[in-house]
């Protein structure tokens, strides 16, 4: 997973409001909640696209439609869904550690 996730296209090149994963700045910790939210939205979007992909079977019934649908799902959406599922827990763990550290610093200052 870790080897191939950097080789798939990044939507932040098309949608400028998204946070580009490969260009995180020094303030990336401040962006963690937004990044986690974006992984949720991306996962949901790709899941819906997978479901809509099955509609291709109505448009093109038979073996040809099944092959096109399988290719669309396996290569067009499934890798992106897996990437979101892989990255979100890591980001959540990082955010939780950051929040614990912040609370500890606040307690020390009091």
C-alpha cells in the first residue's frame, strides 16, 4: 500500500481548495482536522462512484459491460478508497497525540 499510494493521481491538482498531500507545510498539524474531513469526503465520493459504476451494467449488459465495470471499479475508484481508509486512522492518531500534547502544555502552564 505504502509503495503505490504516491503513484495515483491527486485531486488537489484539479480542485485547488483541497490540501495537496505531497506539499504539506510546517503548519500541517493545524490542518489535520480538515485533512481528516477530506479523507471522509473522498472515501464517500469513491464509494458512491463505485455504486454508480454498476449502473454501467444497465447501459452495457453482458460480458463487455461487466469487464468495463470491473476495470472502472478496480482501477478507477478502489485504490483511492483504500488510500483514504489507510491514511485516516494515521491522521486521527496524529491529531489525538497533538491534542494530548496541547492539553499537557496547558496544564503545565497553570
